[in-house]
C-alpha cells in the first residue's frame, strides 16, 4: 500500500460519486445512516460511560458506511450487517478497531475540554416569533471563541481519522500508523480535499435553498419543520456515502498504478 496523489478536481468527483451512489440505493444508505445515528444516540444515554462509548463506536460505524458505499457502487444492496464490518474481521482487527475508537473518543473529548477553556459568555438574544433564527443569534454564535477553538482543534483530529478505519480494517495497518498515514494522505491531497469540502458546502446550501422554497410553497414554518429532518438525513447520508471514494482513491497497492478497491 502506498499513497496515491490525485488532482484537485478529483475532490468534486468524489462529491458526484457520493450523490450518484446514494441514489442507486437511497433507502438502504439513508436507513443505514439512521441506524448508525440511532445507535450512537441510544448508547450515549448510558450513565457515566455512555458518551465515551458512543464516540468510540464512530470509527467502526464510519467503516461500516464505507463498506455499504462500496457495495452500492457495485450495484449491490448493502445489508445492515455491514455496519459492524469492523468487528467481523477476526480478533486482531477487532482489537485494532476498538483501540482506534478509544483514541477517537479520547481525542474528541480533549478537543471539547480545551475549547471549553476558550468559551466566552455571550448575551442571550431576544426571542424571535416562530422560532426563527435571527441575525443576532448568528452573530452571537460566531462570537464564541470556544466554537472557533473547537473547529481549529478538530480539523487535525478529523484528518487523522478520515482514512484510519479503512486502513486498519482493509489494509491491516496498526491504529497509530493509520493516523499518521491518514494525516499524510489528507495533507498530500489537500487540493482535492478542499474542493471536496467546498463541493459539499455547495450541496448543503442548495439543499437549504430547496427546503426554504418548499417551506414557503407548502405553508411556512410548520411545513419547513416537517421536511427539515428528512432532508438533513438525506444530505448527511449522501455525504457519508462519498467518504468511501475519497479513501479508495488515496491509496494504491504496491506495484500497481490503480487505487485500491476496498470491496
């Protein structure tokens, strides 16, 4: 396995492949993403350790969604059992995935703890009729230094864990090395990753515009509330479907010139 450098325009291709693959199996992909979110939410309710355990499950669940995306890309129906792929590849890889999960939980909790030190008190805005978001609420949110600290600290953590579950599960890389290779891959292909990010920003903005138009046509705030959660679920599912392609194209097999097919 070695790093594969891709042109910056490949980032937009990952977005397109994610959307295209999602619509091949929209019910399956959105259903699997809902199962992932529901499981994490339920586990987080466990007293004392629930939050840490739910965070530790994120890398394995992300790997499961990658495996589902690989199946959908091949025209096959992704089964729910794919969500636990990270725990079905033998004791060694299961242990590595659990270690990776513990590292992610610890890292994220450190990010939240440090960012809390930078948090500032902002005045509570006046209530807006209809539960609408006011400009003052947006200004206060972005005036919170803790938010910016969390974003800055979370970025390297995200880069370190972006490819790591796939490297551990499909390529047998140790958890610690997988974090290094993931960081290296994200940085080496930073042009593609930036276009990938901005591509999804555009998709989410378009989705927000569509929701606003539908809400206006169907009756305002109440109609918007009805379509909000299904649309958010759809777009989040499409985004997670696309992650597989960014991982697949970032590494090639030794002695080969083509990206590794993780299926």
